[in-house]
C-alpha cells in the first residue's frame, strides 16, 4: 500500500516537473516574440495562434494584412535588405476595416509595362490636327519646294513660314506670312524721312515728312535666275510751308513739298557664295517752289564671300539735267561712287556700311539696316551724308546734303525673315532722298 502511494506521488512529481519545463520554454518563446514585436497586442495574438497550431494542431486560416508605421529607430535596427518605414502585420478578419481590406492586392488588375507612354494619333480633320486641304483658312499648302521663290517657303528650313508640316497656320494669311502666291515679291512700305540739299539754300529750309510706296520683284524667266523689279515712292514734307530767300533777294514760297520717285531694274542675286549684280533706272519729279524732273542710273556689283559677309561697289550716275530752271540755276543728279561691306545676321536681317566720293570730289558716308520684326514685317533704316569738299563755311553749308529714312516694310502673304534667302528679293530700294541726291549748278 505504501509502495503504491509512493509510486503515485513519484509519477505526479515527474509530470509536474515536465509541465514546468514546457511552460518555461513557452515563456521564453513568448518573451522573444514580445521583444521582437514591440510588446504589442498584435504580436501576442500572433504568438498565441502559433502556439495553438503547434499544441492543438489547429489549422490556421489566412488572415488579411494591414500596414502600420514603424519608427526610424526600429528601421535602423533591421537588416539592410528589410529597411522600410511600413511594416505588414496580420489583422484579424473580424477587426479588419473596409480601408484595410481595400489595401490588399486586387485581382485581375491591369498591369502597365514600363516604357514610353503611347498616345493616340490626332485625326487630321480635327480642330487640333493638320488641315491638308487648307479649308480652315481657304488657302492651299505652301509647297513651292525649290520653285521660283525657293527660300521663303518649302525649302527654307528654319524660315518655313507655314509650319513644320508645310501647311498653313491659323491667322490672317495676308498678315502672318503664309500662303500668298499672288502676292509674292510685293513689299509695301511707309515711314518718316528728313533730308537737306542745295535747294534749301544753306539750311534756310528744313525738310521733314512722311513717305509711302511699294516695290514688286519677280523672276525674269531666264536660265540664269535673274529677276526684275519696279516700284514707286511718294514723299510729303514741309507741312508748315517753306519760304526760301535766294541770293538775289527773291523770296520763294511753297505750301508744302511733294516728291515722286520711280524705280525699275533687273538684277541677279547670289545665295551662299558668288557674284551678284543689278542695274536700275530712277526718275524724280520734285514739286517745290519750282518743279524739277531728274533721272539717274544706279548699279551694284557685289561678291558674296559666305553666308555672313559681302563686299561690293555701288554707283549712281546722273543722265538728265533739269534745263527748265531759270530762278536759281540748273539741277543735276549727284554722281556717287562708293564701296560697301554687308553683314548678314544670324537671326535674320542684314546691315551695310559704305564710303566713297561724288563726281564733284565731295565725300560720302552712309549705312543701311534691314531687320525682320515678325512674320510679315521688317524695319528698314538708311542714312547717307555728303561731306562738301569746301570743308566749313558758307559755300560748304549751302552744298551740304544728307538723307535719313526710317520705315516699316510689309511683305503681304510672305515671311519677312525668309526674304534674306529669297533669290528674287530686290537688290535696289526704291529711290528716295538718301539714294537720289541733287546738286545745283551755277547759272
């Protein structure tokens, strides 16, 4: 009996010892889990589930997950391959919120492969697409491509006035430099000018006024690529009237002064490199205190060194003296002989300076500048000054001559910048008081 009790007590003590050892091991596992998970309720739930699965062999159902914030200190303690600021933890099914459920992966989601974004082509007939027919503006494509006016459309490169696709842009075709086949070669100009000459009797009268005109240039149709030009310029000055006292004490009066210039000529331009030349005829009708009719011939010969520089010779030669003047002597156009250098600018436009002498031994200095302002407009400036050979004094003052011009040039239906590469842009400007100077001969 005592042996039976002794065996029972021994078995009980052995079972208690084994249970204590197992509980101690479980406690160590739980402590490790608590330290790793930050002693949170979620970590305790995970350990309990693991223990139930191990001890009771219960199946574990998949549970939704959510993300929680982990401090940077905790992140720094993790291995380098698992450092992030968001940690995924299990969330019980019954406690998962709709937002947490939506955070999971979505089945049948569209996967976009990496690479360039693809866009659908815009239909040509839409409001944002091209209009090959030109029906939006009532004009066709500017496809001159190497034709008579090659250089201001089609093959102009950066000077393509109709856009990169060769089609018309939106706007007014006459003003924005696009699609003007019937207007090509025409330029219209207007501005202000001032001038002085022997007719003003040593500065007794000053001339300031306005001018307006046009110039038309077209291909001549010859196999050498020559062109012709014809134009007119109208000048109005002395709006307050003029009163000049001659050497004989005779007072001459005029309500205002009007001048009509006409120019016609032929030319050949060289684009890129080579010789270019031109020959023009000018006519002047001057309505002052006495009318005058004068004529001259102009010539220009230049050599284009490259796309930037050009050197050459310019001349003007009087061919008709006004024989009808009886008040203060006859008038004669001033012969001019000058050499010039021209520079083409990188962004369009060109400038020229010159120097030389007149047929009477007077000096000449001058310059002109042509700069495109927009698609169809350009600014043109010019000055020419005759230095009397007498130097200073009354005689020199009476013979001094100069002309100054500032005007706006409009190229209807054309691109002003492309005129620089237009082989049929006129070489000669229409005559004015800076290009057609007058000298007075003794009676």
